[in-house]
C-alpha cells in the first residue's frame, strides 16, 4: 500500500476514534423549547436538576417545568413530568431505561418547557436546568451537562 493511500485511511480511523471517545452534547431549540441530547449507557441514570435561584425573601415566584423524554426517533421514552420549584429550592427528574443492553450507548432527547406563572402568581425568578448522568449502582457521576439559565426577564413573558 502506498503512503498516499494510507493518509486518508489513518485520518478516517482517527476521526472515528475521536467521535467515539468524546462525549456528545447538543443544545437544540425546537419551537422555543429547550431540548438537549444527553448520552447514557446501560446501568446509568439521566437526572435533570431544576433550580430556582430566587431567594425566599425576594419577590420571585415558582419555576414550573414540563419535562418530556424522547428517543432519538421522536417516540416518547418516558411519561411527561411536571416540576414546580419554589424560590431557593432544587428538584429533579430521573430517566432510567432498564432495557438498555450491556455496553450499548444511547442518547435521550429531553425537552424542558418553562410553564407560565399562574395569573395571580409572581413571575419566576432565574431558573436553571442542568443534566447529570450517573451510574445507578455506584452513584459515580459520569457526565455533567452545561447549565441552561433562563433569566427572569425571558421567562416572565412566556
């Protein structure tokens, strides 16, 4: 084999190795929804942390979230969840698929939509969502996603 024909082959092998070695994360906006692709493997739990950064002494209201979990093909992976996070508190929602085969790598698409405040309620404070993937048996964190901050000015008009 000539040296010229080896360069594309080596480049292709390096590219495939790099894609498989680096964890994937993408932030996608679909119809003003915050959608994230979160990687996980067999025995791992995907946890969505939802925090309301407002303190109890400030005039911020609850952060309400609707959380939908989808397979990459768009079919629902788990039933919709609703979280209501009071100021200064954190809540979470978990996704676990016991049918994932050993050594398989999967991706779940998570859509989080900030619910509008009730008519008589206060607009929410700054709300943050962040993903964590951890091993179900050992509890060791395998992946932490970038936090998505939803400022009060942006969320009040929804």
